[in-house]
């Protein structure tokens, strides 16, 4: 019996060990995550730059005749149409010049008629040898001189009428006026070099921007294949958007800057953009067909490279290495590593590991306030008065 005592003492320990072996291993509870489906869309390949709006037509209005300004027919900053009256110059001296040119023309026309009649009668006398050939030649010269004088008078009249037209200064283009630089009452000189006002075209604008020298080869290749599109935006207005086309690529790299000048054109009928304004410019090089996109938050970085967690049918996750492409708003293009329709984890990756369990939660779900107790229960809990 004494030899069985040690065995009896070990029996409870063996039973305890067997009991512990039957307990299941500890498992991490499912991690709450939000997910998204891998989308497949056509997306652009682009370059983002900063540009400046430029008017395609800027005209400094100069007087073409000398005279006193009688009135200005606009307010500073007005939008004007081509041919709209801007200034009126005292036209009386030029009206008188037109009248004088017309009178001179009439006088010389009478002289021409007289010379023609004399030549006709002299030709009849020449047949009867009543006048010499020399006299005939003199009359022909007189008639030709009178005819030439008529042409000079007509040119002088046209010039006088043109100067009279210049007394009414009109806008040569559709556009927006700047500040009035000369007021009524001032005497201006023809082509003095000092503008009266400046008008700029604004319904169409140039967008000037640059790209880095390293991007020049790809831009040249795409530009040679056809017209490239541009998208213009404002940093302080995320919803603002204008589309246009690239139409100019400079022929040289800017010395010292390492950039190349480009110019696009956009429509601006509503006047939302102004010449000289800074804008964001996206140069669309080409459209990538059937690209795969995931939310930008889904992409993670590790020592092995960029990766995402892909959700498997059994609610576990798999770590998948991917090759990211260009960002498209809040989404990212994935060049390789995923298939259309797969589900990826967007948030909650911090405590995840390959093979880990997940539970999908609604990112827009909000905690509901506790429901009010029934009226009867509330009355029971109310202390008696």
C-alpha cells in the first residue's frame, strides 16, 4: 500500500493536465472593418500643374484723330460688344473737311467736263484743218490732267470721311473694359501712344502653364497623336470645373527653369474666370480603359511594398501586394494585384493580419439613443409624493 501512495498523489495532476488539454485555443474576436468593392472604370492619365488665365485679345484704345473728347459712353468695367460706341471726339472740324473735299471734287468734275467738250469740238475742227495737231494734243493733256485730279479729289474725300468716322471711337472686339484713363473735356492727339481705355476679350481665355522637362517626351508623343484635353479648376472652389483643349506646345525648354511652356483654350461665356487669375490645370494625356480603382484609404505600405487586405468568402482577410497607379480624387488606380469585383478593407487595418476574422460595419451607422421606458414602468419608478 505504501508503494501506491506516490501514484495516488500524481493522479489529480494527470487529470488536471488532461482537462487543460481539452480547452480550445484562444482566438481573436472578429475585427470591425469597413469595405469597398474593386471598381472598374475608364480613367484619365494626367499631369497636374498650376496655370494662369490670359486674354487672347487685349486692345489699347488710341485716338486716331486729334480733337477734344466730348463724352465717354461707358462705365469702368463695362462689358461691351464689337462696334459699341466708347468715346465721341468733336467732329466739327472733320465735317468741314468733308464738305470742303466734296466741293473741290465737284469743281474739278466741272473742269473735266469742260476739257472733254473742248477736245470733242477740236477733233471736228481738225478734220477741216481749222486747228493744228499741237492744239489737239494740248487739249488731251488738259483733259487727262483733269481726270487725274478727280481721282485725287475722291481720295481726299474718302480720307476726310474716314477721319470723321474716327471721331466716334468704338470697341473693336467683344470684351470687358478696364478703368477709364481719359475723361471727357481732354484734348487728345492722334496716335499719341497714351490709351484712352483697355478692352480685353474674356468669353474665351488662354490657359498658360508649364510642365517639367522630364515630362516633355510623353507630352510630345501624346500631342502628336491628337488633341489633348485640359481641365481647369480653382483651389478655393472644389466644384468649379472647365474643360478645354491644348493647342500650343513651345519649341524650346526654358533656360534655367527646366520647364516647357504650354497653352490651352477654354470657353468663359459666364465670365467666371478673369485674365491674370491663377488656376489648377490637369492635362489629360490619354484615357486608361477598364482601370481598377479602390479607395485611397485601402492602400497600405509595408516593407514588402504597397498592399491591401482582400476579404475572402469565409470573412477572413488575405494580404495582397499591389502596384498602385495615379490617384483619381479619393480613389487610387491599381495596376496589378486585384480583380474586378473583389472586396477590400478600407478602414480598420491596424489590428488585422492575414487569415484574421472580420466583421463588416456600416461607416455611416450612428449609435441610437436608448429608448424611453414605457409609461407604466416610468410611473413605477417615480417616487411617491
